[in-house]
C-alpha cells in the first residue's frame, strides 16, 4: 500500500495566506513564508500554494513569493493559480515549484494538460477540480469556485488522467472550511475510476476526518488549511493518531 501524505495548503491573496468557508468569508491566516517553514518543521509531507485570485484578476501567479517559499523548504511543493501555458509552468518550476496545479485553464483548454505533461512529465501536472453538488450531480466549478460549468466531475477526472494529469486535487466546495469532514463518498468514487493519486481537500476538522478519507475513501493524500494555520490540529499529533489506526504514512 502506498504511504499516505498530509499536505497543508497555503491559499494566497495579496501576498498573504487566507482561508474562507465554502470559498467565501475569507480571513487572514498569516505570512506564507513563515507558515511554510513551520510546516516543514512539523513534518508535513508536501506543501500546496494556490494563488486564489490570479485567474479572476487575470494575472500570473506570484513568482517572487514562490521563490521565497521554495528557498525555505525541502519538501515537494505544488503551485497553482493563473497558469495558462507552458512558459508559465517553466517560470514556476524555475522559481522552485516541483509540481503545478491547473484548474480553470485546463477546463478552458484541456490540451494544456497534455502540453505540460509532454514538456515536463506527468508527475508535474496536478489537475485541481473544484466541485459542487448541483441537482444531485457533482459539477466542476472554475474561477476560484465562482463559475459553474457543464462538466461532470467524474467524467472530467477521467479525461484529465487520459490527457496526462499525474494527480488529482479534489476540492469539495460543499465541505470546504466547514470542518465537518471530507467528501468521502465522492473521493472514493473518483479513486475507483482513475489510476492516478487523488488528494482530498475541503472539510477537515479533526483526526477522525483524516482517518475516514484514508480508510474509507482510500485517498492518497489529504489536504487541509485552516485547522493547520490556526493550530487546531497539529501535524505531529495528527500523524501519531493516524499511525495508531494502522494508516501507513510518509
């Protein structure tokens, strides 16, 4: 069995780490460079950096900030937000990112997944899927969760893998920031139809939620933000708890 990963997420707005509930009501959560350093010391397996307004504001990801964070950490680092072409990816990898995450740009032009995979390898491409339950069906949202699309989440996950994505970062907007638990059933369904790792995101509130997403949904990794940023759950204690449940961790 592959070892599971615990991944803190830095949602960045105006150069600061922020966190919201269901993608709205956003509040400040601290300095991203300091948080990144703290997470390495706490034993995080990877780090995700999402520039949450880059696409909406039609600008590039904050390359300088990525550079500053990359200098301070020694764990795999995924960066997303405002990535529209291969040269955007090259700039971020040059700045110190290990993987890039694409969402809106991939929905708009699915060929981008293949272009990045061909240029830099599948392991570099994380397809981020923001999804919400509409009339009983999980649908894909873009522009930082602002815009619904006609795409069905399960079909898009399959297509993303086919086009060259090496991982899926699945965020349930229904669960995001609620601390009521991950979207276990949805994550399980996605995991059954793709052969690439699935990172579950949205809704973590305690150790049991991580236990469920790993044991019931068999997610490869679990991502969380506010519970880590505000010290409600500490990574070393979380890992200790999960090991006691016989969950293999990095």
